[in-house]
């Protein structure tokens, strides 16, 4: 049973006995007081449940260096995941308050706000047992060069399966830790910075455990090393990339760098092994500031395999001729979302994509455009397995309304049109 608690915590505490016959119970609290957590531990109901996981966003009343109530710490079936960022610095430090509550043997998930460059393993052992941690969130705040002096302490996180990294530079040492991790499955980056001195194409390390990677708010250009970095994760199945626009960043660097890659891609040494993706999501807010003359999908196709994609989300402002071959050769595509607001009056690329082999496999289709042509709308009618359709256009000609009526008549589970 998974229970998300939005009401008063006391209401749940009074009724927790109703779950005594469950083998697995997951409690998710938006806010909870430390004394309420302690009460949960001592609840007789928990003795009969094999697995109890408690996760919360905000933990209140960590104010005193001496706890008014603390855990017994002797339950083998209780696991705690802290989503709140605990600050670890030379001042305003949670290191002094948290150990007094005696919960370190329960902690399997932790979020840390790191405010200096140097940390030792003992700094974290005061709060939790590193070997028990399965989810770790590291957020660097005002740290010089957005990197720690070393990452040796990470070697002790033997059970780590989920890693969140925010406002951090990917250095060689950090990269090697990620590649060598055998239990790591999910890696998430936000405000990601790539070390300019880092080279990835000649690395000997290949990771065989990570299957899901997400990159949000990348504010520097994607250089060739970034793409080679992706190829190091041979088991990768889910990849999400979101490039963000910032007035403080010369966004032209995105276009210059990627155009250089696009122009010379045929001369590059293609990796022998490529990650075989089943889901790829790409969003580029930078493109809205200055449309590109290249296909990002084409560049990524050199470093990952799209042949067996099941889901493709491509928000890149414009489509290019290279995109036709890539998309029509996807053999198992079930879900397609395209956001293309640049008008194409010369090559009819969207229409050609809609008339390709994907019409035999796609069951969920979402299209967001500046304006539909009658041929594009008519092409949707040929999708044989389509069940979910959502279309949106900033401009719409009245003469094309008849195609909306035809689409409404298809055997769809759900159809939404914003026109």
C-alpha cells in the first residue's frame, strides 16, 4: 500500500492500525514533525508489517542540538527517505542536530546541500550509514567552480541506485565514480556544467547498470564530449535532455558547437557500441531564441540507437530533412510528440513523417505546430492503431475544419484539439 498523506499527520497516526495486515507500506508526507516520526517508530502496528518506508518533503522542529525525542533505532523493517535538503557547511549546519535523533540506521534516501569544497566520509557518517543509501541528492550551493575537491566519499555508497546532482560540474573524478557504480540505475542532472578539460571518447570505462538519465537546464553548449559521455552508458534506455535559455549565456554557442558537430559528423569515429534507447525526450528552449539550421535528432542518432524507440518527444522548434529518415526507420514507435512551430513550406517534412511507417505502430500522437496544412491533417487519418490524439495550432484556417470532423470520427479513446 502506498499512501500519500496530505491531511493532518495526527489523523493518520490515529488510524495507522488499519494497515497492520499489509506486507509493504509506503507513507509519503508533505510535512511531518520529528516527534511524529518517533511516534511512528514505536507504533505496535509496524511490528507486523515486513517493510515500512517513510518519505517526506519537509521535516520540522530540527532546532535544538539536543533532541527532545529520539528513535530507538532497533527496528529492522523501517526505512526513511529524506527529500528535504540538509545543509552541510561550516555554519548553519545540520550535522549537530540530526545525530541526536538516532535515526541513521533507518536512512536509505538523503538530500544534501553542500556549501564548501572539502568533505570527508566522516562528515556524512554522523547522519546516515553510506552503505545503506539507495537515493542520494547532492546540491552544490555557492561552491567554487561548482565542484568538490574530491569525491572519495562516494565510494562508500555501495547500494546507490538513484543519484541526483544539481548545480554541479562533471569532472573526471565524478565521471569515473558514476561509470564504475554497479548498482546505479537512475542519474539526474540539473544546472549541469561539463568540464572543458574532460575527454570521454577514449575512456576505458563502460557502465552497464544505468538505464535512465535526465539532464535539465543545461546552460552551456553541448560539445562533442557530452555526446561521447552518453555512449559510455551502454545499458541506457531512457534519455531526457532539456536545454534552457538564459540571458547570461551566449546561446549562440549552442548553435555554433552543434553546427560544427553536424558538419563533421560523418568524419567522426563512430562508437562500436551504442545505447539502445526505448524513450528519448528532447526539449530546446534555446531554439526559440534563435532557430537552428541543423537537426539535433540527427546528431544524437550518431551516438545512440533510435531503431527500437517506443516513445519520442521532440521539441526543437523546427524539423529538418534528416529527421524524416530517422523517424520513419523507428520500428517500434508507439508514442510520438512533436513541437514544431517553424513553418515549413518547401519540403513538407511533417507530412512525410506522418505518411511514413510510423502510422502502423503509433497509438499515441501529439502534434503542436504553428499551423496545419490540409495534407498533414489528412495524413493522420491513415494511422491504423491510433487511440490517443492531441493536436494544437497557433493558427488555423477555417477550410481545414472538415478534417477535424473526420478525426473526431476515428475510433479514438481520447481526442483533444486546441485550434
